[in-house]
C-alpha cells in the first residue's frame, strides 16, 4: 500500500471526528437552549399568584376563587390598568421599583382598594404618607389590638416585617414600637400594607390566622387584580449590559474567548486511537537491587546501607515472630531476645543502635543480622529454615 493510500483513510477519520465533534456541540447547544427556555417559562418569582413553590401565592388565589372572588392576574401594567378600569376591584400591588411615582399613582387611582404586598419606603411615602419600614421582623403570633374589621376577624397572625404607622391611619399587630399592618382610608379607598412574603406565601399562609387575614384583605371586593410587574413596564428604556459596563470589557471578553479557543486547539489531543508503544527493555528486580548496592558502595555510605539492612531485617523478624506490621523496633528486639533467651540489651544494640564505619564492619554487621534471623527462625520453627 502506498503512502498516499494510507494518508487518505487517516484524513477521512480526522474529518469525521471533527464533524462528530461539531455535531455534538450543536446538539448540546440546542438541548441547553430548550432547557433554559422551559426553565424560564416554569420559573416564577416570589409571591407569584400562579406559583406553587414555597414563595408563591397560588394557595391564596385558589381559596379566593373558591369563595367566588374573580382573580385577574395582570403580568404587565397595561393589562392591570385595563382590568381595573372595567371592574370594582382590589389591587394586589408588589414592589414596583421600575415605575415612576406618577405611574404608581395612576395605577392605584383606578383601584377600589389597594393591598401593598412588599411595601418599600417609596411606596409607603406615595400611598401611605407618614408610614415607613421599621426595620424589624416578628416571627411570632401577634394579636390585632385594633378596630380594623379584617384584622379583628382574622385574630392572631404571624406578622413578619413591621412598619411605623401612618399619622392619619390605623395600625394593627403591634410588636415593640412597630406594627405588622398599617392602613388608611382615602376618598373611599382603603390602602393597606402588610408583609406579603410572610402572610401570603404558600409556606406561611397556613400559620395562625394568616389565611383569614389574607382573604379578608384581598377578598373585600368581587374582583382581585393581582399585578405582577414586568421589566417592560419600567418608565424609559432599561440600560443594556453594554451601557452598564466600561468600553474595554467587551473587547477583553472577546480576546479571552479567542485565546481560550486557541489554547484548546494547541493543547488538545489529536483525534484518533492512542498509539500503543512497548517498553524498550525490562529490568529485573535483582538487577535493580544490585545496581543500587553498587551505588551505595561507590558512595561509601555505610551508615545508609546499614540502615537499609537493619530495616529489612526488622521486617523479616516481624513476620517470623508473628508481630504486627506496625510493631516498634524495640518490641521486635525484645521478642527476639526472649525467644533466644539472649540479653535484650545486646539484641537492641544490633537492631536499634550503632552504625558500621568501614566496609569490613558493614560485612560483619550484615552477617550478625543474618545469624540473628536464622537463630530466631530456628527457635520459632525448629523444622524449618529462614525464608
């Protein structure tokens, strides 16, 4: 087979490998996009009236509908204004930081009653003048202690965030110097502020009288318009990510992506099977031992050599004496001396202390270790020999 014939299948395999890689990337991108899209549709925010999650409020909506209240969910400002224009409705209003003061007033003026679910300083200033967040939280049952009919009918509730009362309104559920509910009647319209996350959320509506208070506030009129703010409702165009970042950020990100792709191509493996390569030689263990011994002899490191001989002898004595692998050298020496009825001090000197200074002393030291092992083996197994 010529070299050109061998090159053609190799190029074909490489092209097929790159095509498979590109197809896998496309499939992953499509699947990821579909999953992200489905997650975006299924994900709901806190106090969403259609969310069954712990922070959602679907339980309250279902109970209101069972009581004959028409619940209209408006997911943009235009839908909320249209729903309020043709009905006598209560407006459930969460925090709307994207709306201007004029837009908030225009939206609430069309409502029969307003229930503030997540009141912040600006919303309270606009709709309940004189009231403000108190910066406190009450996670315990509190009695109403006021004459507001919905609160009196509901009884004790687990309040949540607290507020400072309005000057011309009424406040219920006092904790320290703040209140969990503040309300005011203006031109026949009642505006009430509560902590909706504690009072209306699915995981807290069943505590104490929370459900009763929620139904009394939201079900006071035949229709409830639950406004869910949309980013498109904001007054004026929202700034893009490019407008919020310095000018050099986008070129830097592009440069880093290009550098990462170049590094991946540079350092990536070549597609194809791994090449098996046999080792040129096989070195036997005995040759390795002999070579190491020659290195020790050339370096005249008798102390290190003696330590290696002593360590190996101790390991073999542990096996002969049936001692554990972690038995200390002193315990091995004492056990050997006991087995041989020898002086423990002499055996310890051999196995623990001292190091030969010359080659002759090293040979004598090795012989003494061998004799000790042979004697211990003979004492332990009289019929056998050192193994």
